[in-house]
C-alpha cells in the first residue's frame, strides 16, 4: 500500500468534488459494473475508528482499474490518500476514518467489482486453509471444505468414573448456523487458477460434475467441514477445485486427477466409527441406487469385526487407572484411543490407488504402492473377495507410531522399523525421516499435498 504525491491526489480530489458520490454503509456488500458507472466513480466511506475497505474484481475489461482511499473528507495531507494494491484481483485497506472518507475508482472501463466497508474485519478474504481432497474414482471425487467450526469441548472424565467413547461413536450435533459454502470444480485445462482469484470471479464459473450429497462432517480434531460427494466427472482428467464461503471468501485452489476408466474401487465415507476414512476401498460396487459406501450400506461383516476390535481395545485400556495415574505428561487414555482408532481404520480399510501417470514430475517420490492383487485381502480377511485386480497405497508408518507414542506400554503396541521390514507394510520416509525417534525430515513432509499426490494413507 502506498501514499500518493500531493499533485496526483489534488487531481483525484478535484474529481471527487464534482462527482456524485454513493454512500457505502458498514458491513454491506456492493456489486458494481463499469458499464453502468460514470467515469472514475466515487463512493463516500462511513466514519469508523478502524475502517477496512476490501475490493474484489469479478470480471475484467480492457483496462486495469485502480482504487484509491482518502480517509479524510477534507483531504489536506499527502498521508491521507492510499492506493489499494490488487493481487490476483483482491485488495484491502485498513486505517482510521474518524471523519469518513472517499473511495475513487480510476480506469474502471467495463470491469465489474465488489466493494465492502467494515469495522476492522475483512469481508472479502482469501482463506489460508485449503480444501481437502478425500479421494477420487474414475468419475467421482470426495472433497472437504477447510474447517468451518471448532469442536465443542466436553468436560474431561475423572477417576473413578473415567469413560471413553464407544466403538461406534455417535456423531455430535453439527453447528446450528454454519456459513454458506459452495464448491467449484473445473478442468485444470480451463486455466481457472490463472485468472482472478476472487470469490465472485470463481463463482461465475460453471462447475463440473453433479453433487450427489453435501453435508457437514467431523473427520478430525480440526473441526467441522462441509463434505461433497461429486459424480459425473471425466476419467483420467485433471481438475481444479475451490470452496467459496458466504459468496465473498475464497479457499483454494487444490488439484486432483480422476482415476482411469477401469478403476474398480468405490468410495467409502461418513463412517462414525472411522470418521477420517474417506477414500476408495476394494469392495464390490454397492447396490443401486447407491454409488458409494457409508454407514447405511457398509456390509455388517466388514464393520462388526472392526467394532469388536475397538471395543476389546477400549476395555483393555480402561484397566489402567485413567484420570488418576499418568503414564505420560503429554498423552491421555482418550488420545490413546483416538490414535488406535486411526490406526485400526487405516489398516482395516485398504486404500485403492493407481500408479502415477507418466506426466508426473520425475523428481516426485514414488507412492508406497502394493503390487496388483485380487481375491481376498491379506491385511483384512473380513473384506469380501473381489474379482477385479487392484493396487493399494500403504498406511503411513506415522499412523502406527502415533498409536505407539500415545498409549501405555502395557498394551504392547509396537511398530516395525525402517531398518528391517517396515516398508513391506507401511509407507516409510514420507512424513518422518524413518529413523526411530526422529520426527520430520521425510522426503515429502506430508502424506498428501494440494496437487493431488498421495504417497501413503494417513487415515
């Protein structure tokens, strides 16, 4: 943000003096089109101890508009005038406007834009947190918004009445007034990410695919998210995705690729006992009209053994005097159960995957893929036999290590080490370096990234 020379501001101020001004009120969104505005339109700003003016370009013409703020209607000082710098179509200014002020737009041409004045809080915003890709099939994608509402804290249990969640967790009540969220997906070849990165510009794009379902889901401790199941996408196609909040806040982009047309595995999601499971699993295709599995149609002979394992583990864990004695200054019985649940779900539901395409970067690490297999699953014998051939991406070793760190020693949780045979059953060296007791330093630092790469299964 920069102040302007006195001579330039005098010229702008002269324009202000003879132009009819439209008053902007606080916390109101205004949309304008250059075709219906006068040359160099001017808007009066409200009085505020701390005023924030945000601007978003929705569509552009042949000219590049410039936005100037004067936070003193008398305007006798060079420090009263600022140009709002635009980055990918978005810009904002925050300052004192005790006597109000003015906003002037130069070179507006045919540009359409939005303006909002607020008391210190941005109306337009580029949300730092990104959407999250669950997984894709050949025509479907499971996508989550960034966290939109924190988990309501519950009172901790105390000894001797220390309790833990049951194996089949009851999903808590979602937030009563979540923000309005929408998802926009477009083929990456459309160049959507190279245009104006504002909510109004992205929202004008026709979104690809068909929304099968959209609901709120608590997939992890980061908070509630909106979850979209999208169908009718094109196989083997690169897509770009954004989430728009309240029509004015933008999150993204993230990128993903649909699987090949022969990819056989359906998506599994929305399981209260495995809330982070949101990916393709080697199961027979569900009966119509369902196109994916959730808690309503997942075969009981798959879920029942997992729930029994979870119940037995919880019973054993509660033989420790939880809430009275400490086995760790950092961990509790509750965090132990959470970590074990994440591990149990990741090994009970193998994640189907495909080898990276030939167009992938040669410098990118190779995912932890198993050889092609069919029939019964060696890792989970309770999964039904399948006639098709498939590959899976192994669970991240860190999922096992997290359970090992979080739980009391008497439970006997031990993970393989990279020095010996860990790589045969886990993805090793992606998040952590792979050396025992060393956190971080892996080849990617994460299990998956915003570009759609998945190196190991983190959930």
